[in-house]
C-alpha cells in the first residue's frame, strides 16, 4: 500500500463539447503523502479550483484517475461515495456565504455529521467539543452566522470540515477573504489541527507567502498543467521553471522582485 | 433557548395598516352574512338615493346596497383565496421541481414557462371560462390557472438564485440529499420573497375575479360578489345614478390596497437596504477652525489634510480626526485592515464620499485647490485622477471603452473626438495594452481584469494629473499582473512626477511601491513611517509591529505566525507618552 | 536589477474574461430575427392547438353543451355532424388547420357571419386602445420614475418619496374597470366634458370617445412602472461605474442621461414587458364599461353565447397580438443594448 493519501494520474477535465469545449486540466499528475500538506499555487485560469472540485467529487474527470486512500474514485458506487465523503472534506473559501443564514451554527455542524438526519441534540457533545477546539464559545451552537465576523465564521467552517475526522482535507483559499491578523490566527489553528489529527491536506491559494508558510510540498499550476512540483523549500529557493520564477519574482519582498 | 431572528423585523406603518385592513375585511367577510343577509336580500323600494335608512341607497331590485356590499365580501374573499391557493401551491411545486431536473430538462421547462408567462393572464382565464362556461367555480379555476405561470417563473428564479448560493453547494458536498436541500435550505431562504409574491398574487386575483364577474363570466345570479355588484350597478351609472357603484368599487379598492400594503410592507421589512437613511451633507469645514492642527508641514506639500473626521449620519465615527500631507512627486501608501478607514479617507479627498456619511475637516487642499469649498470640475478632473479596486464594475457595461476613456478629455479639455482618441490610444500603448485600437471599440466585459486596470490607469494619466488616488488597485488581480501594474505606477511617478496616494491592505505591496507609509487602524493614523523602515524592529507603534509580524513571508517560513497583543502594548505606550508629557 | 520581460509564458490574468469565440461575423440582429421568427411560428402553432382544444375540452359531450339544455336528440345529432364532432380527432384537427391556413376562421353560430369579418371589424378598436396605451405608459412612466428616483436618491426629500409611494400605491390598487367607472362618473357624467356613448359602430378609431378608455387603462400601469423605474434608478445610481463617472466630474445631465439611463432602461424594460402585454387583458375588460365594439366585448359575448368559432378565432388573434407586443419590447431592448439580443427570453 503506497504511503500516498491522494494520487491523481493524467487527470483531464474538459467542459462543454465540440467546438465549445474548454480543457481546464490537461493531464495533471500529482500526489499528497500521508500526513503531508501540499500547497497548490496558480493564478486565474490555472485550473486549481477545478482540481479541488474534482477531488471532492463535484466535478467528474473526463479522463485520468483519482485515488484517495488507495481507492480509485471512478470505481465508487453511490453508497461508497457517501462513505468517501467522510474521508475527504473540503473547507470552502467564502466564510460569508458558505453558511446558511437561516440555520444555526449547531445545525450547520450537525448536518455535516449526519446529512441524512441532522440532529443537534443527538450530537451536541461532539459539536461543543469541536467548537472548543476552534476556540469558539459554547453558546455559538445556538446562534446564527450573521452574528459572527468573517474570521469566526471561518473557524466554524473549519470545525464543520473536520468534525468527521477526515483523512484528507482540501482547503480552498480559506484565508483569502480575511484580514492579515485574522488570517494569522486561522493559519495557526490549521497548523495545530494538522499536527493533532495527522491530516493530509491540499492547501490551495494564490498567495505564495501563505502557501510557503503552510506547505511541506508545492505544486505550481499554469493553464491546466503542472509546471513544477517538489518540496516547498526547494521550489521557493531554487525554482526551475520560468513561470515559477516569474511568479516568485512578482511577489513584493521576494529577492527577485523589482519594479524600478 | 430562544431563536434569534435573522434580522430585526422592520414594522413600517404601511405594513401595519395593511394587516389591520385585511383583518377588518376578513372579519367583515365572516360576520356580515350572519348579521346583514336579511337586509341584503330583502326587496324594498327600487333605486333609492342614499339616506339614513339606506346608507348607499338601493339598487334596481330594491336591495340595500350597504348591506349587500358588505355581505358580498365573504364570497369574494373565498374565491380570491381559492385562486391564490391554486396559483401559489402549484406554482411553487413547479418552480422548485424545475431546479431539481437535469440541465436539459430544466432549460426546456423554463422556456415553456416563459412562453406561458408572456401570454396575458386574463386571456388564459377567458380560455378556461370558455371551456368550463360562466360561473363562480370556473372563474376561480381560471384565475388560479392564469396565475400559475408567473408564480412558477418567479419561484424558479428565486430557486435559481438560492441554489447557486455557496451554502447550498456546501450542503451538497456534505452529502445532503436533494429533498433535504429543498426543505432545509432552499425553501426557508425563499419563504420571505415567496410570501411577498403570494400577497401580490392575492391582490391580482381579487382584481381578476372581480373583473370576470364584472363582465358577466364569473359569479352568476343569485350569488353576488364585488364584481357582480359592479356589473349590476353599471346600468344605473349610465342612467345618471352613480351611487350604486360606490359600495363595491370602494371595497374592491380597499381590499386591493390592503393586500398591496401587506406585500410591500413585507418586502421592505425583509430588505436590509430599506433602512432609514438620511441624506448626507457631504464634506464641510469643521466648526472648530484651526484648533487641532498637526505638526508643521513642509513647503513641498501638495496635498494637505487637517483633522479629517468622517462619521455616519447617525453619529458613529469612522475616521477620528486624521491629518497628513503628500509632497509633490511622492508615493504615499495608506495601509490598514478592514474597518480602518483608509478607503473612506481616500474617497473624502476625492470628494466622492458615499451616501450616508458626513465629513468635516479643518482644511483639505490639493495644489491651490480648496477641497472643502467650490472647485471648478474642469480643473479638478484634470488635477486629480482615480483608480479603483474592482475592475469588473468600474466601467459602464452599456458603453464602449473608447467613449468612457475619452470622456474627461472631451468634456473638460474640449478636445474633439479624434484628438481625444489619439491621446488615449497613445496612453494605452504606454501602459502596454495589447491591440489598443480594438479595445477602444469593445465593451468592458470583453476585456480581462488586468486590461481594464491598465485602461483605467491610461485614462487616469491622460490628463497629466498632479495626484492619483489609487484605492486597492491590484487587490483583485493575479500577482504577476499586479507586478506589472505596480511597475506602471512607479514608472509614471518617475517620468511625470505624479504624486500617488496608494491605499492597500497588503503591507508588502505598500512597502515595495511607496516612499512613505501611513498605517491606519480604527479610524486613526497610528504610524507614519519611511517605507524602508517598515520592519518589525524599526516600526514604533505596536499595531504596526503586530501587522508586520503576522504577515507570512515568501522568503522564510516560521513555525508559527506571532499574533501579538498590540492593544495592551499600545495602551501602555500611550500611558507612558502621557507621563512624559506631564513630566515636561 | 531588471526582471526579464521576455518570459516565454504570457502573464496570467490578462486573458479576456469571456474569451469570446470569434465565430463567423454574423450580425446579432440576424440571429435575433431568425430566432424570434421561429418563436412566433411556435407561438402560433401552440395557439392553434389551444383554440382547437377549447371545444374538445368542454366537460361532457360538446355537442350536447353547444346545442343547449332543451335541444332534442335529433337537433344534437344534426349539430354534431354539422360541426364535424363525429369525425376522429386527428381529422377534425386537420380540417381545422387546413381551413385556418386558407384564411377561413369558421362561421359564427350566433350571427352566421364569417368569423374573420367579425374579428376584422372589432380588431381596430382593441388594437388602438392597447397600442396607444402602451406608448403613453412608456412615455410618461419612465421619465416620471427617473425624476423621482433622482430627486429622492440616498434619502433626500423623504416627503417626496412617501408622497409618490402613497399616490402610486393607491392608484395602482384601483383596477382598470373601476378606474373606468370612476372616470365616467367624474368626466362624462359630472362635468359632461367627454362624450361617452356615441352610437355603436359609428365610433371612429381616434375619436374623442377613446380618451376615457385609454386614460382608465394607463393609470395603473403608469403607477406600477414608474415605481419600478424609481427603484431601479436608486439601484443603478449606487453602482461603481456611476462613481467612476462622478470621479470624472461629469455634469449631472450627462451623468444621468448617458451613464445611468441605458442601464436603467434595460432592467426596466425587462421587468415591464409583462406589465405591458398584460395591458391587453385590461383593455379587453375596459371595453365593457364603454360598450366599445372591440375584441374584448366580442369575446365575452361569444363566451356567454357559447359561440365557439368566434371564441377560437379571437383567442388566436389576441394571442398573436400579445406575442407581437413582447417582440416589440425585445426589439426596443435590443436597440438600447445589443448584448440582450443574444440572451434567452428571460
């Protein structure tokens, strides 16, 4: 059994058909080791969101394979898919719109625990435990999203994503909408949880500094193709591909950055 | 544990009046037939004018019109409720099911519903009446059916909006089944607008059913509703006796009005934007005069702001008396997190304060222009240019790029269309825009975000302004495009000595581009520092230090991002400063 | 140190957002015309089927229902053969369509006249009222709504906002036929200013007899649409591109007419399309108040008389008029903003 939590091989995702077809991912091969965090960087049009959606099952690949925890996702039946959901979870980007304004926080988390029969009372202890873990007060369970700030809502989203103790987490731009100070708190929280739960994570972001801070390995995506991948230290200090170099040189504060 | 309401419910007077009126009508509907049936059906003297005995006179058969009108309420309301129920229930079912269909089926169903909606409801009702004949029940079915397409369409629209919300896709990801998605997530979020639509449908059904009865296709004798009474009153009207129409006409209007007030009231209560806003007074000179002047300003200062205070019209302070200056040819950055007041400061200087805010300052000057007084728009447009954050919404989608980019040159510099076009084309080339001639003829949505920002910069530079205010111009752009844009701004500053006020939340960008940096927090400037000194060691205010420390770096990785408690440190610092002040 | 600008890859974020596929340069108007013509043909087909079904859907035995309650069996059977109700369904439909395409809409039961003639006589009245009404509504409601919207933006002149809302709200709840009744009371009877009932069939289209009916028809829609325009003005004025135009220090006239109005009209017309085609229904009812010999009074009488050929013909014609009104609105929208030409009917 490989020690990879997630593996994609020659993944191709195409939308539309015929002359209107757009190939968003053009044959991507990558892996995330167990307990490792892989950062995925790319600009608009790179296909990183599509890759995230393919991993959690929202988007069907046109060809290629996705293997999670040793299981090829193409072979899943309906029933299997449900149990796969317990092993792979996504933490969404927008803390403002990912929570239903008319459901309490407790209901939102209960829904993650048992989507068929969400029951706050039944899972109250678990929910409270997780709220404590993400440093939110206990009374959060009965309150509504609009009563909380962006950073607090993101903590709830993290709790909801991790409550089932998934093995593999896809974090899709989870700090992009947050202020720097709040972002720091969330990143520290995520680092702590990664360690405690031995999570394998794919961390997607357009912010190169955040990705460096968080990742063990890095994948650079450009227009649907991987142009470079490797240990974060190496890619950041000695990039090989010209696109990676131009990307890093574009970050203010990088050694290659200049606007004179 | 009490359920907190999602929003505070906004009880407007209209809503209350509507509820009261409808309640009264319902009451009349229930009670009147018990009390007044006899008077309504008793035959008396015909066609009497209004008197004490017969408040609205009698009709051609001798019925008392006052009693008869009130008694007619029950039948009218019941028929209206029936028709509304048909339209609402079937409409909701159809509208929601459409969104659960696969894409192809959904598109076809929506097209079908669209064609039916375009068909006038009354015509559809007439068709049903033709098939089923005249009568009360056919009228109810007819109007009910006529209302289904509109309700289904509106429900489908709502369902479309809601189903695209992120919390719905998140729920799907969690494995929530389709049925639960509808009942737990979609319908609760659609409930309020649907209720408003139902109230409006009620009003329309009332009108339509009465219309059918009015022309003789609805209620038949011996039954009578409002419309039938109006129909019976028509001959009297034409014979010169209008009193008979008063009863039914007034009641139709009252009930319709009540339903409309209810619908509008509910819509207003649910809309967070409908809150009371009072008109802002713009930017004025502060009454206290030169009281709190800041430290002396060097002679090279081109922009001077002294004691700027911005608050909401309700009095909540957003910018708490800041003072700063910008020298000629200088790039000054204003950095802060959300709520710091940095954008509002920039917009105040630009005299573009949004509605609902008041601002005062001791003085605010740009070159020799007094920004607190009257300024010639021609001069201001050419001295001060702006670049905004969201290139997606900055340009007017209905107009071509060329028209918008040349607007200032043609309006304020009097240049002809061809001269202005040439100037802008050159400016576009200078900012490295690809295919500039083509871009001029395109609409904004045909350009990418990066291109739109370049166009914005080109237009901003075309008038050779003394100052450019750039409000988060690169926040929405990819990092490589951001570098290009920053390069452009730096070049323009170098080649043309244009001063720049650069607003950003990204301290790294500000440090790279600017000469001097102002750090804002909670509506105050907490630090004014040379960009080169913007490091944790050299910054003086604890907030600046905390901000710098919490920003991850692309060059090195820390185990944990320090989250410093800067507030206590700041308070201590302020206390120490005060002690030193007193000691001196 | 200079950064290399000759990077082999193009910087991201500079690709046009919609990456429009340059298909052969066909004018959007041609596509639009082709599509809408197809739509009209489709609507016609649906209306034909609908009119045909009117007789078939009558509960019970159509021949019995049409013959009347005291008809003898022989009379019923005669009627059945005469109407072709004994033929198989598909053959009835075929006959119906063939006649239709030859311009034969049947003969009225009641008057023994060709339906086409009856419709031809009545159509001008209804068309005149509806079309003039629509023009009046647009010409009055849009400037009115925009004026109020500009005056009351951002909370200014709250009194004007409330007053406008109250008046339009009230007038909007008065249905067209009630409004017609009121106008008769006020103008024809009270002041005697406007002629009310010239002898039927001698009314000429365009005479003063149409002032009251049109006035009664337009008041409600003017109120509805001007409220929509007022609300949309508020929305449009809060958009970023208006702030950009203000930043360019443009005069108020240019700001509102050149920058706000086109966007305003697009949303307004989209929302108002239904209201305008609904005016056709209103016109049909109002005719009854004034006993105008139009399609409205015609179809009502036909329904009461159970004169089915007339009903079928009028449903067809009225349906096509409604479709044409919608088409006109879409053409207007296309002229203002050619991007709407490609859009599906939303």
